[in-house]
């Protein structure tokens, strides 16, 4: 075992807990950043669809919903292939590489070719290429979840993925938000082919670098020695229903994560435009605020995760984060309703640091900490669900766990662009999305408030409900690890007693 530990650069202990160097957890977390980069550019796809493909606002929102549904439909198929894969390059690495290549090529085609085609052909072309695009997204995204269980089963290490994922993803969103704000000012509109070209170049480079690092980081753990009991599992599509029906842990995790994703996905580029360009009076405020709240909020989130998750378990951490998040988001709504957001607009600087700006930063940073607890931990928690399935049935199906999670998650969150577009259409924006030169209205304000904070509160309330019924607390996970170790040692059967 010592030779194995040296060769794989891991610390494998005979008590059934296998670990990995911290830097490899950090490196693998970049796989999620790689897919989040492409998710970020798709947050602004409605501007491209209404500006260059020739569709209305409601249809643009519906298109995004259809694509997310398709993305969810491909999950079980890709997950099944992942569970059946165990070749020279492991179970996970081939899907990381193939997925990123597909994303790179198809995204370039979407934003560089479509607007040069005859107008009547653009929509069908964009639709067909998008189908392929989301297959690539599924291939790479599913590994973020499926590989969690083979990276480490140490309860003190698994939450570290969320720390690094928060660090990288929030840093990426913060930086990209600043860049988009500046590009919007530079080109005078969000509906600009030059803006989408510049954004695509940035996304492609960052995502490719992150992908290479993620593949290198997971390499020594992407081996059968770290796949559940170490035995090959034979599964079919029929096993998906049985697992979802009987694995209560994945049911509750899906409920919590999908409603969170619904809220986060509703915060489209148009919502940001409404809150800062229209309500606050200057889109550049968003760039500055994103930088400040992103940096501070990031470290608040890391502190919250490190202080609560390893000590009390991931279930309790999500519960605490959800309750705290509800309280802070209610306070943020009250700030926007009774405060003066236009006071953030400075005369000689980007932001005027009055009471509104200071309270906004403080509350948003605290909210980021709670949301990190409630949202970022759900990815390593899929590994707990995979271990629970081994404990329950003896089957190691991380791909199935990841795709069951993603399938329902994407189906529900796919409604977000439609909800946003529907609300904008209902208040008069049927042909185009609100832009930086759109005048203020009370209806825009309340739609922005609902999409920014209201849906978040709804998602967090669902988290509270789910975590009260989620069976995998700290003590249960210890029992599961011991049972899996006994299965490997041949001391007991594979089925939950």
C-alpha cells in the first residue's frame, strides 16, 4: 500500500479513508470553472438572439429553456457511458477533453457564423449547432460531479472542493462581469458582434487552460482502485429510475440544488442591466461592485465553509447557509426598496460610497458567504450520494449520481431564462431586452428585484425543506465509509442492512 501511495501521489490509509494532495483538489475544481466560462457567455445569448438571429424576447427566453431541457436529456445517456468507461485513460478524463473541444468549436460557430448567414436560415442553424454544443457541455460538466467520489472520501477534504470552486468561479464571474461592463460601454450596446467576439476569445482561453490543469490534477485518482468497492458495475438506463426512487439522499439534493440553480440562472445579463444601468443609473457600477463584493464575499464564503462544513458535516452547513441567506436577501430587498440606489452613481468616480453603497456591499458579502454554504457544497455532496448508493446496493455509479442530479437540476433551472423573458415581455419588452439606454420604470424595478432576490429566497426555502429530510449527516457518512471498507475487505455484503 505504501508503494501504491507513492506512485499515485496519494495518502491511502487502511481504515478506508483515501486522500489526495490539496493542490490536486484545487486543480480539479478548475473543471467546473471551465464549463462555467461557457455558461457565462450563454447568460447573454438573448442579446445575440434578439439582435442578430431575429427572434423576439419571449422566443429568445424559450430557446434557452429548450436547450437546457436538451442538456438535461443528454445527461442520463452520457452518465451511463461514463459508468461503463474504464480504459487506459480512466473513467473521467476522456469526457473532460472531448467536452471542452466540442464547446470550443461549437461556441465559435454560434457567435461568429450565425449572423453572417441569410436571415431566414439563422434560427435553425443556431438551434442545430446548440444541440451539439450542449452535448459537449454535458460531457465535461458531468465529470465535475462523477469524479468527486474517487478524488477523496475524507470528510474533511471533500468540502475543500467547494472552497476552491468558489474561489475560482466567483473570481471568474467577477472578472468577466467587469469586462462585459466595459465592453458594453465601449461598443454602446450589449447586442454587438464585436462584444461577443471579445468575450468568446476570453472564455475559450480561460476554459482551455482550466481544462488542461483539471485533467492533470485528477490523473492519479482516475483509476479503478478508487472506484467504489473497486469492482466493475454493470448498469442500464432502467437502473436510473430505481436509484432515484429509492435513494432519498439524491432526491433531496436535487431539490435543493435545482431550485438554487433556477434562482441563479434567472440572473441574466438583462437583469444586471436593469438593476445597475436602469435602476442605479450606470452599468459601470456593476463592474466596480462585482469586484468589491466578489473579492470580499469570496473570502467570507471560504471562511464559512471551512468553519462549518468539516466540523458539522455538509448537510448542516447547507442548512445554516440557507437560513442565513434568506435573512440577508430579505434585508437586501428592503435596502433597494427604501434606499436610494442612484446614490451609488458618483460624479468624479465610478461609485459614490454613501450609505446605500456601503450597506449593499456589506449585505452582499455576507449573503455570498451563506450562499457559498448553501450552494457550493452540493457538488461534493453528490459524492456522498454515490457512496450511499454503494452502501445501499453495492453499485458504484458516480455517473448516474451526477446525471440524476443534473437531469432534474437542468429541467427545473431551464425555466429561468423563460421566466425572465416572460416577465420582461409582460411589462412591454416583447421585441428586445432592456438595454443600458432603457428608461426607468416601476415595473422594471420590481421585475429586477424579483429575479435578483425573490427567486433566491424561494430556492433557499426549498433547501431548508430538503436538508431536514436529507439522510446523510456526519454520523451516517462515517457509517457508510466503514461499510464500504468492510465490503472491500470481504467482511460483509454490499447491501444496506
